[in-house]
């Protein structure tokens, strides 16, 4: 379902792919990938993390509603607590 490469956007097997930057690394993904799909792909579902798309913090309640788009910058990081 997913394709991970470091190439430019292309038409592979008749399907359009999108380039997304994830934690500073270029990923080539199929169209229609949502945040929760990316979390599963990266196998980090059981860890504590926050997701920031294009400098906007995404609430966990919408991970299944936010579709990644061409040139999105996605940062997935451990939350920082302080006091």
C-alpha cells in the first residue's frame, strides 16, 4: 500500500505518488495517506508522540481525517513536559 523512496513525485504503477517530508526525510507515498496511516507505517503507534503538519499541531482526534498532501512537512516527536 505504501511506497517509501527518496525520489521525485511520479506515476508508479498507474498511481500518483506524493512527496512528504517526515522528520526531515523525504518519503514518497501513495495519494490518500492519512496521519494515522503514516503512524502505522512508521510503527510508532504504541509510543507517546505529537504530530505537527506544516507547523500546526494536530490533535489526535483528527489523525484519521487529515490526509497528507504533496510537499507537506510532518514532524512526529515525543511530547515535552515541563513545569
